[in-house]
C-alpha cells in the first residue's frame, strides 16, 4: 500500500467519516438512481489527496460498487478526451434502438 492509500484507509475508519458517510445512506446511487446496496461507496469527486478529509457534502456522491468502478474507469478517458461521453452515448443509443425499439416488431 502507498502512504496515500494508508492515509485514506485510516481516515475511513474514523467516527467522523462513518457518520458523514451514513448521512448519504437513505439516498440512491447518483448515476443509476437505484437503491444503495451493502458496500456502497461515498465517492470523493475531488481526487486531490490533500482534500480527502475535507467533508464538503457537495463534493461527494453515493455510488454502488459497480457504478463507482465505472466512474473511475471512464473518468480516466474523459479527462483526456471529453468526447468519450458522446461516443458512449452513440453506442448506447444504437444498442437501445436495436434491442428496445425493435423488440415489439
């Protein structure tokens, strides 16, 4: 583990963090709008390690594990090429049209 990940792990064990995280518990996944499942993540949108312990509610969103993994994965592409979202939407729209719109025919 790196010093940064050790610091994060230690912080996530504090009462302050646990109480802050629980303040999101009745919410839904910020992307899928689905119920939060056991093991959900209180996602830090501010990725600067110096700000990890700054608990500004607007800088966090509740995410289920798969959504959290996806956000980090797609963000690595998005920060280099914002058009990745447009290409993703194009593929999703094609999938939708092939699978949902034509399903009744």
